[in-house]
């Protein structure tokens, strides 16, 4: 099941300088993804930041953002 991150993630210039955060919180998406990348379990992230389904929304946001990112290879 695909997660619609737009229902759970907001980008507002008045909150955390416009970084994407979990709606109704000041928890940035990067913190959630970083916690998972750093070895935290989904359960640990949920408990630490008092969130639930938002973890999947954060991952969906990150995946979509990366799929749209333009990369330019530079040789040395």
C-alpha cells in the first residue's frame, strides 16, 4: 500500500525554517530517516518522537524526493 506523505508531512517556512516536518509537530523528516539509518528500529523512532504511521510517510517523502533529484556526475 502506497503512503500519501502529503497527509502527514508539511513544509511551512514558519516551522523549522521550511524543512519538511511531521504535521502538528516540529519533528523534521530528516531526523526520522536519520534515526532509522543510524540503526533505530521503527518502534524506537515511534516511541522517541511520539509518532506512528508518520515513519512510513517520512520514508515515502524521502523516496519521492530522491527520485526527482537531479544528479550530475563530475569526473576528477
